[in-house]
């Protein structure tokens, strides 16, 4: 069975999520919340298109507002690396040892500590300071 793209369903999703250029930190956080919501589910082709669009908008905002010589948003970096590496929340739970810790970090309730940053850096093969504020 071939999965086809349904323009009407895509239109409904666009109306639901209203993706647009991100101009403020609040809009960025809102887009990240939608990305996170879509990240942990099996997506339809239409949902995947909206997901990819939102990631592009978030990346554009963050590239413009968080130049490489300034501190990055550790949560955004973590979400980006999760997506790009096709890793899952469960992979983070195994790495960090606790579902509660992972949930709090992904919800922005807890900052990543140096020990967790070190584990994440090794896991994603990047410098651990990308996960620290």
C-alpha cells in the first residue's frame, strides 16, 4: 500500500498549527512545543511535512538569534540533535537513567547539569558545552 499525501489534511494541519516566521522567543518556544508533540508519534505524511516546516522555522530563528559565538539554547540543541540522529526519548531515558529527568529536561523544567551534558555530548558525538547554559 502506497501512502499518499493528502492536501486537504495538510491544509487542516496548517490551520491548526498556523506555522509562520518566528520572531520572538515565545513564538520559538511555542513552535518547539509543537515539534516535541509531533516528534514522539508516528506521523502521517502531512504531519511530517508540518513537522519539518516547524523545524526549519525554529532553526532559522535560532541561527539568527543565537549566533555560533554566543550560547545556544540547550533544549533546542537537544531536540535538534534528537531529530537529526533519529534517536528517541527512550534513548535519552536509557542514557540519563530516569524518565522523570528526561521529561523535566524536555519540558524545560530542569536544566541539563554538567554530568548529563557530558553523557549527551558523548552520545551525540558533539561538545558537551552545547548542552550547558
